[in-house]
C-alpha cells in the first residue's frame, strides 16, 4: 500500500544518490535564505547535503517521515 510507505524501515526506503560523487550519504538540511523558506516550499523542493562531498542540492524528495511529539500524546 502506498499509504503505508512511511512505516517501512529506512533501509527499505529509496535513498538519494549524490549527483556529484554518487554516494548514498545525502541528508536533509534546514532551509536557509529567502528562496528556500518562501518560494521553494511552494514548488515542492527540499534542501539536501551530501556528507561525503558537501554538495548542497534541492530535490523533490522529502525523505522519510519522522515521528512528531504531537503523535505521541
């Protein structure tokens, strides 16, 4: 089921590959600057950074969902 995708373990999720060094060490980073905070969310772009080569790139992939505190109450 597509709606159950957020319940899969992280290893089963599709991981992003760095377009520069081809490693699988891409991590989501916080938004910074006017464009990333106002324009890119409307277009569905999310900032990512490679831990290997430190390339910062925007992707449409949001990444795996994290549990929030509101769900635990």
